[in-house]
C-alpha cells in the first residue's frame, strides 16, 4: 500500500514539474537586457511599442547573452534586431533576415531613410555585429552553430505564402547548437481552427505550430502567456485596431529547444 501511494506521489510530482516547465513563469530580465531595451539610441517609433510588446521579458525568455549568434527571422524593420545587437555585443552576431517577398512588397517601409531596415544596416550600432541575410525561408543557407532564433508575427504568413515549413524547420534545427532555442510569437486563432485564418485574419492555431515545429525534432520548453489578451475574441484582423489597440491581440509565445545530443 505504501509503495503504491509513493508511486502515485512521485507520478504527481513529475506531472506538476512538466506543467510548470510549460507555464507562464518567466525570469526577471537581466540588467543587460533592460539596459538594451532602455537605450536612448533606440528610435521612438519602436520604444513606444515596448509597453505591449514586452521585449525585455521576451528576450529573457529566449535566453540571449553577450557573445551569442542569434538569427532574427523575418525581422521586418528590425525592432528586435536592434535590441539584440545591443545585448550580444561586439563578440556576438545578429543575423537580420528578410525574405524577398517582404523586400519586394514593402519597399517604402524597408527603404525609409528614418525607419527602414536597409538604411539601419549602415548605422553605427548595426555595423558592429548585424549581418544582413536575404533569402527564402525554406531554401536559404543558414550559418551553423546558431545559439538562438526567433520569428515574430510571421509564422502564419509563411503558411499562406506556401513556404515549405517542414524544410524550414529542419534546416533551422540543423543550424542551431544543441540546447539552442527557437522562439515563436504569433497572433492566436481560436483553438482547433488550424490554419483556416492565416490569410484572412492573419492568425494561427497555437497547437498547429507546436505540432509542426516539434515534428522537426524540437522540444517545446515554454508555452508562455506573457502576451496573452483573454479579452481578444480572436475573430478580427490585427490591423482593425492598429491605431487604438496596436500590439494587443492575444499572442502565443512559444519557446522550443533543440535537445542536447
């Protein structure tokens, strides 16, 4: 009887431990990360979005440290690239990626002399450790020994753009060091809807992403509610309230790990 009770207790502890590892728990951001986010050199059009995007907490979850090589997939204008550059320092590297689709479709955004991705690649901060990478997500060559990768608000887009996601995830898995992390943030669709809203509402079902990414060999380490908005009914496109409620859609924050060999 005592052995049975002991086994049940041990089993319960394992279950609770597993649930805790996937919980919303997050470490307090390090001083280095906070200082990077609070840098007076960051542009105002990005710092005004920090309140709801919570970059310090996000990058603490990713586990970024000085000297790391990090790839910012589909980096857009470089919101996260800029902060990452300040964290990894002159001994690290940030690979700022954009696909040809983005560059060709939004030239006025990427070429903007004040805010554009291309002009920023020439500024003093980015020139120290940011490498430009343009290529298709499923076919481009990736550097090896990457410490961490992130994709923010774009996984749903690569679905309707017909990117070979199995190949993309496999290439990324191979490029990461053992123990390396892959962080995905995206607009949440209603549970069980799969990919039906990826183009119409620019939302995606969290479970769909988890299944695709873990199929490549990754392990889901954290399913965080850091950017959760329970009041969001997940039935509208994020641009609807862009002026009044920007960055306030319900967003999944998923951290995957490449297991140690």
